[in-house]
C-alpha cells in the first residue's frame, strides 16, 4: 500500500524510523517532509498528507510531530479525515476497528523504534468492524455535512 507520511522537525527522527519500518512491512511510503530537524510549521506538512487522504488518493496516511496533537488537529479539519493520536499498539488497533481512522498521528518525542513498530503493525493489521461502529462514524461524518450546507 502507498502511504503518505509527513512530520515536523520534532517528529523527524520518528518519521524516519516509521519510513524504514513501513518499507520492511512491504508498504511504499511517500515522504512529504520535513527532511531535517530544522524548525518548521507542522500545519504545512500535515495538510499535504491530509489532502491526499481526504481526496481519496490514498486510503491511509501517517503524521508525526513532537506530541502528535498539532498534526492530528490539523488533519481533522478535513471533511473525510478521521485522524487518531496513538501512543500504543492497543489504541492503534481500536482506532481502526471502531473509528475507521484513516490517518495515524504519532507523538515522535515519546516513542522508540520498538513502540513505533508495534503501533504500525497493530494499525495495519486491524480492520474496521462496521456494524454499530459504522453508525457512530457516520454520525461524525454528518457533522461536516451540516457545515457544508
């Protein structure tokens, strides 16, 4: 699967680790930057991934910043995005199974390589369960439809 990925300076190191792990897993990461640990504005990078997923060009994306919060807040401004801030493998699976999350947001300052590996495995192994969860996801989506009217 092609996976767009981006980070700010605080998430740069963790993003580089994630890219390596994604390749090992057989995915094709498309790196939208940043490409160093020099200070940048996280929204400039979050929008690049969020726009690709929102438009349906890619099913899922990954964003990394220091806390994960800024990237997550930015991505969730898009109509078809359900970005989830994830700190552990259990939450990674649940956000896919119950919330059909389509952008994984990682707190780069808080995770080591093994934690990132476990989170990515759980995220990509999990499948949306539908059923009662689909009804709830549809309610979330309806909030943006109301704003468009």
